[in-house]
C-alpha cells in the first residue's frame, strides 16, 4: 500500500515537472519576458478589457501583451511575419506608442518594449529621442488629417489594388 502511494506521488511529481517545463518552453516561444501578464489582446482569447487611451493625443492602442516585472510594465507586440534583420520603423513607432500609453495609463515609464517575430525577438529601448520622434510623427499625422486633400504617397500598383479607398481615389494606379 505504501509503495503504491510513493509511486503515485512520483508520477504526479513527474507530471508537474513536465507541465512546468512545457509552460516555460511555451512562454519562451511566445516572446514574453518573465513576469505577470496583466493585459492581453490576442483575438483568440476574446474581448480585451479596454484599449489604452490618451485623450490629449487622441491616441488609442492595444498591445498584444503587457507584462509586469515588479514595478515595471513592458509592452510586447507579437508579429507573425518573417523577422527582419532590424525592426521596421513602423513597428518601432507602434511599440513606442504603446510605451507612451503605458506611461500615461499606469504612471510608470517602460525602459523598453519587446517586438517578437517567429524567429527573433528585439528589445527596443524607449528613449527620450524615440519619444520625441513619436510625438513629432503624431503631430505630423494630425496636421495631415486636417488637410482638404491627401496625395498618394507611393508608386505601387499592388498597394493601390489592396487599398480600401481605391474606389474613391482620383490618383489610383
């Protein structure tokens, strides 16, 4: 009787260790750093509580994850495409916007954010220079929104073919 309980305890211990190992492997594959996930927006998990929002900038965003490490809160953006040699500027600015929204929403400035591609993960420092470039870009975008007309910004017929405004555009290719 005692040996059966010991064997059962060993089996449960091995199952627990296997589950712990598997969960650590899954976490590493997801690109999430160590810490507690306090926000998630994967569409498969259902509706997220609420997007992050800053009324003064008119900026709204939904990072894929926010991970809390002690007092730090780090935004994590997961990309499904192939990993570039260096993150695309658009991805860096998207992550910077999430860093800004985290700072405004939680009162804690993230020192960096994480861009995770299937083959590679980048930690992007949220520096004062990056924040200034983001705010300048947002200002330029707001000025462009107020314009009466907007000229096409490319020479790509394929890009035009996929555009949602193609039927309304007088500059389509």
